[in-house]
């Protein structure tokens, strides 16, 4: 198999899917995740082809963005066009199925090293300055307030229809991610980003008054 050609074809497929995405899940996010996943994967001695493919495809089946049945059907059709072996499809699909935070419901379900690498890279892009920017993009896209002291932080994230705010999201998910990193490489990379976010929230609350 010409792995380079498969990666190039996959990149074009993903760019087309995300070309009108403005919730922080655009192709720029995909590209950052791919770069970090390959960096972490090299350090952790993972299969870099599976890592790169899963990093590219990880948001194409995100239920927050797409209809679940349609998204998986589209992905399976794509596998046929690139003639990807079933074993590699299964390895990638396992990652795509279980890498999402999903309100904490996917904890412990991601088994492969490659999946843990891609999950760490995706979580890194939810942290730091980029993570802050993406959080507010996502809130705006889905009609959530920047902050409202009358809306409590959710303890049950299983229903994303429950009202929340951009600031609440830091407490509901983002500040938890550093303790959920899978690899030593990813955990080290997350440290400074987590510190930066905490400083931002402290400054935001001081300005809110």
C-alpha cells in the first residue's frame, strides 16, 4: 500500500468535511492534533500510520457535529475508496469510537497505544490559549453564554442539552483533562497549558467582578 498517497487522500476527504466548520473543530484543529499526535507517537513508539489516520479522521464521526449514522456510513464508504485493510479500519474505528470525553462515559474504553496517543493530542488542543479560544468558539456556535453566575456547573455531562456556559466548561471538562492524559509525553506537554488556563480564569473572574 502507498501510505503517503492514502494520507494525502484522507487529508482531502477531511478538509472537504470540515470546510464550513466554525465550532473549533475546523481543519486547523485537525492539523494541530495530527502534528502533536505524531510527535507523541514517535516518543511512545506507536504505529504512526494508524496514529496519523485516526488524528485526521477523529472528528468526522463526532456526534456533536454530525448525524451518527450518516457519519459512520460516509467513513465506511471512504475506506472502500482507499481500499484500507479491515485490520487497519478496525484499529482506527476503535480510536474514533472511544477517544471522545463523552461526559466521562468513555473512561477506560480506549485500549490501543495509538488511541491513547491521539486522545492525548486532541486533549492538548483543548488546553492552553488555543483551548480557551476554541471553548468560546464552541459556546458561540451552540448558543451558550460566555458566563452566567446563575447557571451552575453541570455534574452530569451525559445530556449536552442542559444549559451551560463557556466558563463553566473549564470546570466541567478542561481542568480535568490533565489528570486524564494517557502518556508521559502528553502529560508533560499539558502542564504549562493547564497553568495558563487557570491564570486566564482567575483574571476573567476578577474582571467580571
